[in-house]
C-alpha cells in the first residue's frame, strides 16, 4: 500500500514537502521547501524533517522557488545523499537561488552570534547547513527535459510536464507498479497563470489515481493581462503626476522577468520616455540571464516579439534599463526625487534591497509601492497589502503614506477558474487533494468543485497520511 504524508504546504502556502512511501519507490519526497516570513535563522532552525534524511531515496523537485527547494542544503547536511530530480532549467536556477540564500543565511547567523558575544551571552548558534552542503546538493541534482521518463526505482518512473509557473517549473507525474497494478500520482507543483507573458499554459494531463493540486488562488481569479498592463500604465502616469517614484518588490525568478518584458513593450511604444528603470537585484540579473539561455522553453509569441525587436535577450529588450549591481549603485537611486521605477527583491519584502528603498520612500505620499506577486501571511508585504498604517524596519517605525497598489494579473499562479479547468481535464476521476493554499482559498475551491462537478476534495492537515 502506497502512502502520502503531507509535511508542508498543508493548509498553508509555503514549505512544500510531501513524503511518498511504497515498496516500488522506497521513500521519496515531492519538494523540500522552506517556510517564508520572519527571521531566516529562526525559520530555518524551526523547519524540521519528520523523517530521517539518511533513509530518503530521492527528491523530486517541482521548481526552484525557495518555498519548494530551500531546505535541500539542510537535507544534505543531515545525511541525504540520493538524487534530486528536476528539469534542467530548474537545476540552473537552483545554483543561483541556493547560493544566494546561503549567503544571506550565513551573514544573518554571523550577525546574531556577534550580537550575542557583545552582550556577553554564552553559546553560539550553530549553522543548520553550510556552503559545502549547497555545493553537494547542486551536485546531486539530475536535470531532465520535459516529457522524458526517468527511472526513480526498480518499478517507478517520473515525467516532468511544463507547469507554466516560472522557467523550468514542472507538473510531476510519478508512475509505479504495486501489487500488480500501475498507480499514478500527479503533483501540480505551482500551476502558472495561462495569461502570463513569457510562460506557456500549464500542460493538461488525462490520467491519475491521485492528484495533489495547489490552491493558492482557489478563492479568486486574476485580471487578464491586457487589463493589468493598462493598469500598470495608469499607475505610472498618476505617480508621475504626483511627482513620485514607483517601487516594485519583485521575486527574482518569474515576476522580475515578466515586468521587464512589459516595460520593454512600453519602451517600444514610447510610454517610458520620462522614466528611469532600475533592476536593483543582482540575483534577478543572474536569473534573467538564465531565462535568456532557455528562451526556447518560453512562449513562442513573446519570444518572437523579442526577435522582432532584433533582441534575443530580455535585458536588451529594454534599452533604458539600468543595472544596480553594487550596494553603492542601489544607494544612489535614493537621490532620485522623481521618475524612478525600482525593481528590487525580495518579492514579499522579507529582506533584500527593497526594504532600504521602503525606508527612504514609504513615508512619502507621492510614491507608489506596487505589488505584483502573492504575499504570504507573516511577511512585511502582507502587512502592507492588508493596510498597515505603520511598519517596523531596521529597528525603527515608519508611517505608510505611499500609495499601495496590487496588480493581480501578474500573479504566477493559476486563478480559481484555471484551477477548475485544469483538474476537470482528467478523465480517470482521480482522488483530488488540495495543497499549497490558505484554508479560506482551499475551502472555496473545494466547494465549487463539489457543487459544479461533483468532485470531492481532501484537505489534509499537516502530517496527515493518505493511503491509496
């Protein structure tokens, strides 16, 4: 009897991790994600595995976002030596993501330990993982192309299908034989918004016994792309009229590339003549170069637009783009009084250079803070989206006077209608399990699927086990 134990992203959005056990495959986890929000050192120390990493046979990774991959170095630190299966593009992105996260973690840990020493407190906090663990995790990655079948056990195989979420993101199809019967588990990973620029629509699968489906936006839909682009143009115009600047907290993978593409379109339409655009994220720059490497995986129509502009690069598509690689470059942006569009990490304002821009501009009413991605509970971004009047950063309190805007059409996740369309394309009436969603979103999606399609869904609690 095969079992799935839901160890992360069960009635929550971050920390994706699901343990599958069967004689046909041994012990395999789908994703190894970290929880997001709050202090990184505390967060990583609290993220504990409910299994012995030494006994794990493999990891199957849906994509490179840290809430799906961020605990891989800790897993290796605790003795995991097996293969990490993912797409080849995901493997390229992981090199950037995990190294960046490790650098931030090491600096935070060093600062905390130094503070303890200054206060005369004994006992240093030991690292949960090291750079060496990151290097080993990357060596254990085995990149695969979409559609290729890979053996993951004596009678088991995995196939990755395009999820349309970010570059390299995958729907995982795991097939194995048990008790004389073939069983098939499909894990959606994060399903993309089919209207997103650059990405292809998520692949549709037809057969499965069990489907684990994300439900991040299970209770609402997104604006369409054209309405979103029109709204972006309007926000830029009104901010210019107020004499302000636009700050865009953006995830280095996915959202940064899409916003660069649309700003590039604005440039070619003559809509950016008064603006200075800054990409203030060294990691987003590295990621964009990986996107350029894998243009063949992106949407043909959008890639053709790059080619028609005689560019084969997202960066080249926006000639006015200024890259802020050093801290000094980033600091210099704060001297600009009007007309700066600043794209900076992190996407949920949990760290990175965006917080320094907020420090200088959040309390000025002529400015705009523009969110283009999901804001998880417990993050500074979520506080701002929920209407906080003041926020604390760098040990100080700041009034929130800037205009707060959210462009829902930039979400990298499928909306409710798209989730319903995707799951109802299966022809085998699988058991549907909703994961990666806050309870209110999961319950809304569950109710609609039951009401309109007679599909009963399971909403597992953390650490709950399903046998099938």
